[in-house]
C-alpha cells in the first residue's frame, strides 16, 4: 500500500499535492486529514493543512471499470495477485470461475457504476438548485463519498450540516431503489465533516475534563448517531472514564461517566 | 423548485408516471403539492418521515435564497 503525506495552504491544496506526488486521480486514494490549515493569531502560529493519502488497492478491480480512465501508474501488487487468480473468461464458461473479491460481500461493495450513479443524482439535484459547484465522487470501500466543490455560500452545508445530511439521505434512498440494496453515501462540502469532527473531539475533551473535575457524569446535548460515534471514539482510550448513550431516537444523548462518579449519576 | 421535487419524487418511487407536482404561488410563500401513487407514499415519506423531511430541508434551503417559504404537501394519487 502506497502512502504519502502532503501539505498545503488548504485541505484541497494538500490533497492536490498528495495526488500529484502519487500520480493518481482522487478516486484512487483514501484521504486522511491530519490537520486543517490554521491561520494562527496575529500572523503567528499559522500552519498548513496536512493530509495522508493512501492508494486503495481493492479499487482497481471493483471501481475502475472499462469506462473509467485508468491512470498510467503501475497497479499495486495486490492487483497482480488478483489477476493471477482470475482466468480470462472462456467463450463457453462451463466451469464455475473463482469469483472476484467484490462478490464476497455483495451488499456493501461499491462499484464504478454505483459511484457514477450517485454522482449523477447529486449533479442533477445541484443543477435544479442552480448552484455553481462540481462534484468529486469516489468510494471508501463500503460507502460512496461525494464532495461538492465550489459552493462558498454554505447553502449546501446548511445549519449544522443538515443540508448535507438531507442530500446524502435522499441520494442513499434513490440508490437503494435503483440497486435494491442499502448504499451508504457520505456528502461533504468545503471540509465540513472534518471540521465538525474536530470541533466534536474538542468538545469531547472539554467535557471529559469537566466530568473528571466534578467527579460526576456529564450529559451532552442530543446528537446524531454519527456525531455520538465521533465522541465515543475520541474518548475510548481516555483512562478513568467511560462513555455511553442514553435516551431514544432524536433525544439520544451521550453521557461521559468518570470512574468513581456517584452511583445515582451513572445510571 | 417544482422540477426539483418532481425529479426527487420520480427517482424515489416505483411508479414515476403517477408522480405529479403542482405549485401554488403566494406572495411570499408557495405550496408544492406532491402526488404519488398510494403504494409509493411510504417511499416519499420514509421511516419516521425522514425522506419527506430531507426533501423539505432541500426545498427550504433553496427557497430561502429567494427569501421565500415553501410548504411541501404530500398527497395520495386518487
């Protein structure tokens, strides 16, 4: 697996730099954002955004079909191994062929058709909304990722990201109808999801410190499953406290319980 | 706006031909009546109304750019 780290004045610029270094297109790599660019204070302490890009080996067979332009980089070693197992289809396939890896998990895998379809749906919606924006589509293994570039108004993010959530839910439902299975879709614009994650992690640390200081359980405001997951993960390795969720549906809240908290506040 | 709702509805339902959208314009608000086949009501409303809510979120975001309000009504075709 090939990995590089790159920097730039913005996350997009850093991603571009990483892609240039790897010599592949955006669809071929998983991007991990190490940190966003910070302007600093009074011109001091600013830093570049930094990302880690990893070429996804499994995509070569499952995502890049014939209609997708393949970059002229040598395929990762994993692919060659796959090719060895896969005999070219004989004219009359009498014997059962070994199935390509994607058939092993038919429900989750995302192929190029699904990615293209998701992109088309989003582009059609954007066309109707009449915003100047372009879509970068890809997959992270078990879900489709759609990134909207160019909308600076924040219209597509909405209050607390609710527009992004609405878009990804609708697109997921549309794909579900057409493909007769569940397809997970993540829609992002201007790095909102990453920023949201960073601010939730910050909140998690603050509330964890508060819980420890008061030696009492601290309950956060109701949050979506996605947001709760971020907080749970942010605190999972913290010693001296546990996290759990309480309540139902939209009212479900995350509770941070420090060790030794009074029993009444633990329940 | 009407075209957007029509596109979304048709992409969600099993019977796209039954989808019909009427827009009733008011001064600062309009009503969009979305009609779908009875069997498809669940598809445009969704579990706990999530699909309908998502459509409304998108429609309202777009409408707010023009300082308008849009009410989306979902009706059963005949």
